[in-house]
C-alpha cells in the first residue's frame, strides 16, 4: 500500500502534520518503529522549515541594511573654514589681544570666543561693546590688520584636511564651504593653503541676511548644491556654526577649536572628534562617505 504525503499548500512539500500522521499511523510499522519514525522524521522536517524561515529573515535584515546605507549615503560635505579647515582663529585672536594691549585694553580668549562663527555685522557690534566703543574697536581692527599683513594673511591648514578632501574627491563626494568670513577672505585663504580646487561651491556670510546660528548660510549652500539636507553632512568647529547646521536639518560633526561644545550640543551632533584626521581614520569613507549609518 502506498501512502502519499500530505502536501503543504505553499511549498508543495510534506507538511509537518502529514509526516506526523504517516509516522504515527502506518500499519506497516510496529509501535516501537512508529515512535522512532515520529522522533526522527518530524524534528528533521522542523529543522528544515526553521532554516528556511531563518534564511528569509536574514534576507529581510540584509535588505533593510542596504536600504539604510543608501538612505544615509553622503553625496556632499559642507565645511566651515576658519578654525576647521584653516588654523586661523588662534592667530587672529592673538592679533586682537596684541592690538588691544597696544592701546591699554586687556582682551582675553573668553572675549574673542564670543565672536567665533559670527558674521562681521554681529561680531563688530559685540567687539565694540567689549572694547568700550566703536572708536576703540576700530583701533584694534587697524592693529589686527597690520598684524595679519605682516604674515601676508597666511594661515596653516588644520590636521587631516587634505587627506579627507582627497578621499572625498576620489569617491565623488562633492565638497562645499559655508563660512561667515567675507568671500575675498575665503578665496584667499583657501587658495593660499592649496585646497581651493577641492570645493565646488563657496558660500559667504555676506550672502545671507542672518548669520550663524541661524540656518540661512547652510540653506543657501544646500541650494547651490541642489541637494536635500539628508544627503549632506556638515563639519563645524564652533557652537554657533553647529547650531546653524542642525537648524538647517544637517547632521554635523563638531571638531572643537577654541571652545569645547556644551553637553547639550554634543547630544545633538552626529559626532565630536579631535580633528578631521580622526574622522577620516575612524570612518569608512569608501562605503558611506565617512558617515556611519546609525544616525
């Protein structure tokens, strides 16, 4: 007598219930043999089904990971300039301290930090208040100009800049600058340090009505790139700059310069690193443009 296994409607394979029925009720087997068949046939079939289910689950997880990586794939990076790409803030601060001292006014790092990341209209107003009036501020600015002219307005690059820009260029990740500095300063400093050609677009604080921490400069930079915020990442050294990037919907990597970010800002940032070399070293630029997909 031939007994046909009960077929599974979905897979066309013997169902667990069918195999159980065959094993337990076959008239050709003794009770001991039926018990042995029940113990061996059924578990092996369950293992097969479990393995199939496991493979399907792994495929779904892998598909989700691929979708997540594509979602977070970076197409462009937007960089601040002073204090991030170029080590200019410390030099300018020293020039301000010396110029203020020359006219008998003490000026400290804590005072200068209040200016970092701001457009000139905002920083000049604050500086005038710090120094006791617009006249004294102008004397300090004149002294600063002489200090910088003696250096040919030249500043060194920060650690890791060239390697990161070169890696992004090699992967087709577009690079842009969003700096509060006037455009002539941006082009001069980037050209002098030899990195100007890495950048597709330059955006100056002079081009927007509101400076950092408002998002205007980053929104304009995104408009020039023609990309949504989720396709880009920003790099900033200052709190005001990081706040501007976040307000524009960007993930921001903070590379502190003169002042470490507050705990509240660190919680909002994508990551805080010591320098761009650390970012480049600890992130797989070849896979995700230097951006981990956990954000």
